[in-house]
C-alpha cells in the first residue's frame, strides 16, 4: 500500500470513531514516481510519517506560520517533505513534494521525528546511524553512528535534547539485543556534525 492517510480522532466520549481527512497515493507524487523509475520500477512504501503544524497567531510569525510540513520516510531509504499553506486537515500538495537527497542506506526500517520548534528533523534506521537534518535547506547537520540498528527517535518537549532507541549485537548469542537508548543534547549533536564536516 503506497497510501498515506490522515485521520481525525474523536475528542469526547460518545463521538464517532476516527474519520478519514485525506489520503495521498505516494506513487502519484511526481518526485516519488521519478525515484521509482530510477529504481527500475521498484515501489517505495511509506514507512514512517511525521507531521508538524505552526498555527498563525501563536507568536511564531515566521514564514512557517499557518503552514503544515509532512515528512515521509520510505522503504527505499528516501525522505520526502511536503510543505502546505494550510492546517493538517487539508491534503498536501503532491506537486510540491521535495526529496531529501540522502537517507539511510542499508535495509529498510527507519523512523523520523520533527523538532518541536525549529525546522529540523531527526531520523534513524537499520544502518545504525542517527541523522539530524535541516528541513528548509535539505542539509545533513549531523550523522552519528550508533551501537546497532536504530529503532526510534524522539525530541524532548523543549527540543533541547533527542533520545534514540537502538539494538546492540550480543556477541555471545550472535543476535541483536533490544532495549538500549541514548540521550544527546542538540548542542552536542550539532557540534559533532560541525567537527565531522571540518577538514
């Protein structure tokens, strides 16, 4: 299934169940179709989705006020962004999708999370790396190796730190052990990224 679906959830007891707001067939998005063609027709299925909305009139009157950004990670290790001048209940503009040029390169299974205040998002995946991205510039800010495949990533409520869950290889058992996590400050991750890029 190549569809992304947005549902509204009931707010009060007695309300009807979830209601479909919109759906988007990823195979009809031009940039995704171009990537599919480049892969010889192999479809990319949405694997992880995150959505952020900056309401107008909330004190943040930058160019993102009143806009929705949808981030989609696919099984083909691509990350797509959709930027829409409408609330999340409105469908994204398929023509306006942009491709983040570098994803996670080994196997499928990656997660993404948007920063609560800045135009930044974090990803992790089976390749055992956590990456921090600038959503506006589509630039990689940090590429941090983990001790094993990444399973989940989440920012703190204030955006000052990020937690990443990952597996670790149990050498005696010869298999991956689950349940490990690390917490980093954004400051140390961005500094690591700067040092990694410096000659």
